[in-house]
C-alpha cells in the first residue's frame, strides 16, 4: 500500500517549479517560432543571396547588385535593381523560405519591404508558387514614393491552397532604379494576432503547459562559438531593421545535420521574450554571457579587469525590465510599447561555463548585481556533467559563495534518470536552491538522434521528476531541453516539440512535462510505501502534493515495470475524499508520437471514486498515472 499523509505538508512548491527553456537551436526561433517566412530578408547572411534566386527573361549583368553601406553597423546590405521596360516575368527574385514557406489555404499573409526609388516607378507582383511552380495566391504593390529616402510599404495576399513548401516570387514591372531591403512575409494567424509576431500554434503548445518560467535565450548561443558571436541583448531590441544579425552558434557541421543557413536575426529579441513570458504568465529567466565563450569550442574569455561592460549589461537589463520611464533603459522599454515594468526576478550568469575562471567571473557579477539589486535571484551554472569532478568543484564553489540558485544540466540514459530519482533527497535544505535547467533522457546518440523521444525516455523522465517534486524544498525550477525542433532543420535530438512549416506535435516527453506542470500543487505531502519513500521501490516512483487553492490532492505514480502493478492508495488524514480523476499515459516503451500520430502518447482521463479513504489501482505497465482527488 501507498500511504498519503494528506495533512502532512512538507514544503511549499514554488510557482516556478516547472517551466520551459527556449533556445534558438533546431530552427527554434528563426525558421520556427519567429513567424517570419522570408529567409535572409535583409541580405545579411554570410552569402548575401542565400535563400534567394534571381529570375527572369530580361536580366542583364549588373541589373541586380548587392550594395554595402560601408560604415553602417547593422544591416549594411541591400539589393539594387535596375528595371528597364520590364513586364511581369522579365526581372524577379524568389525566396525559398526556411525549408520552404508553409502557407495555408484562405489565410492572409502580410508582405512588406523597405525601398527607395532613385528614378521611375515600379509595380511589384508578389505571388506564392507551390512545389510545381503553380501560382497559389498573388497581389500587386505599387512602390509609391520616389525620393532618396527609405520607405516601408506593405500589402496582403491570401493563399489559395495549402502547401508546406511554397516559395515567394517578386516580379518587378516598369522602369526604375530601386533599392530594396527587409523583404518580409508574416502569416496573419500569429500569436495574439501581433504583426511581425510569433507562430501561434507553437506558442499555444507552451501556453498549454502553463509554464512557471521561461529561460532564454540559451544555452550555448549565450556563450557563442567565440565572444564576437555571443548573445548580446542590447543588439536585439529596438526597430528590427536595426538589429544586427549574427551567425547562429548551431550553424555548424554538427553530426550529420549542418545548417549553413542558420542565422539569428533577433526579430525575436529580449523585448519579445519578456512579452512572451508575460503572455504565458511565466517568470522571465534571462541568461547572460559571463565573459566566456563556449568552452567546448574555444577557451576565449575576457580578462577580469575588462569584465565591466559585461556586468553593466546585466545591470542595464534589470533596468530595462524593471526600471521606470525616467531611467535610460526603462524609457527604451516604454518606447517599445511596454511602459509598465516586466517584474524581472531571476537572472542567470553564464551557461555551462567551468573552471576557476568561471567562479572568478561569477563572483564579480554577484557582487555588483547584489550591491544594486539585492532582490534579484541570481542563477549560476554547474554544467552538464553531473557525476564529474568538474561538476562537484563548481557546485561546492557556488555553494560557498552563497549562490541563490544553481543550474544543473543532465542529458543521460533513461537508466541514469531512474537511478537518480532520489538525487536530491540528500541535498542540503538550507543552501543554494536547484534549477534543473536542462534535462532529457537520451536512449542512444543525441547527435544522430537515432532514437527520438521514445516513451521509454519520457517515462524515465517522469520517474525522475517525481524525485524533483518530492524535493521541492530544494528544487525550485526544472525544464526539459531542447524545447523545439524543426523536422528539417534540427541539430540536436531528442526535443520536446517537433514542428514543420505547417504543423506541430508534442512528444510523449511533452505530455509528461505538461501533466506535471498543470498539476504542480502548492505543497509537497508526506507519503510512504510500507515506511519507505517511493523511489524505485518495486519499479514504482511517486510523489504527492496538495493544491490548497483548488482543494485537490494530486498523486503521481510511475510504473516502470513491464507488468501491471496493483496498489492500494491509503489517504491517511482528516480530509474526506470521495471523488476524483485518474489521468494515464502508457504504452510501448519503443513507441513515439509523430506528425501523423500526434496523440499516440497523450493523457487519457477517467473518473474514479474513493471508498473509506482508500482506492485500489491497477497500474498498467510503463505508465504515468496522475490522480486528482477533491477534498
Ligand atoms: O540544449 C542543447 C544544449 O545543451 C544547450 O545549448 C547547452 O546549454 C547544452 O549543452
């Protein structure tokens, strides 16, 4: 029997307990949640015409040129077209999108561009073509202004068919010497209908999880391959045409999945991240570079005496998020449309950095930030190798410097997750809190992704998560990683949510995360099985919590055995319970979800009744069971 001590509240559960970790990896942002459909809209990729082709019967040498405004720190390049007596089909450009452009029948798309016309007037034919080159939606746009200044114009077009890999043609008709830049296309069904916003279906998957926090923007991209390519939040705010793009750190020959066309345009920048956090009702949890590049690639770091600007970036970020409109950075936030503060409470310094060099830098950040903002909880990283000397060194050092929260990462086998479900039972209750900032069970090889998101991996994570939940006194936050992957643009697997240009599906792991996150409770309850904590006893892993607001006892039980297990649940306490529900996910450990079978593994709920404070459960093989009992 499993005894739930319904009156024995052990520790509060933080509202931040279960969250999400967003990184622009696997086309997570550009080509993913950032709904821009034009690849290389400002001709700033390493090869200026990457993603574009030149089309037409009447193009002479020199009619299309990429010019470079030398001296402009951002967006220096644009396309100059010399259009002479051109009819439709004579002079044009085509954009291939990110592995194609996904268009939906009947949906409106907003096309825009920046331009200046030195002479003449040109008419644009903007059209979608499908994979067979048939036109599936078109519109016209007359470029109205004819002076030496840059202008923006926009027009909408409706797709007449659904296609996963459409392309966009732009034909130039008439006579003109015209410069074009920031050629952009967004669907109208973005999240909250925001112009230039995020993919609605992808954000909805996050909203459905009701995450307690969103960690952003990475991950390794915070560090960068080198410091020049680190993430710098100040370059990601303000008008999008002024956001200086960089090569994505995942634009690499990584395993067999190179992504040479992977850049960060920062259309999804820090303002948008804060806004997303606010939309989701999640705490924003930005991570900043600590003055060190990704140590898996380079050992580049900033000397301690030159760390000032990096620390200033952190101080300014807090002002950007929380400062009033009279402060420099608060004013900037207000000018972007958010006069009210974002109420930032957490800030991470460094991602998977290590060695005494990290600790020295972490201490300087801590000292300066705490001096000015003692209320901000600082998160430091103890890396990704949880059983290593390096990890223990960092953990000890960070505890000694009284870090508020330590970020632990683990990409390990399902077996490791099962064995480590009691990892936090022995952690010091009084010291630093733990943020399990990146975790995922990997069956085989994370690089080749030979095993993507099986139920076996998901159930091992579920078992492990009962251990995180039982130890909520120490573990304050946890998030699976990575979050998103485009099926044709990924570098890392497994991942929580898979997308293509039209569709999204949650993996079995997603449904595990969602079940925990939407049933997190307010306090941990005491529970035992014949006087033993339930963590691997008879293949069972369990935790129980109470939600004092909803008046529910929530019990999560994972059966990792190949056989059905019968268990009596005894509700020991004064609370009278007679009804509730049980939600189950179970099935073949080798099974997965897919675009075609998106709900193969997903929760199924049924009612249950409780008699004399007891109920008997038949826990199916390889199952996660979530009991919700009303009191
Ligand atoms: O989640 C993928 C990568 O794993 C992250 O960028 C990094 O923090 C970790 O090594």
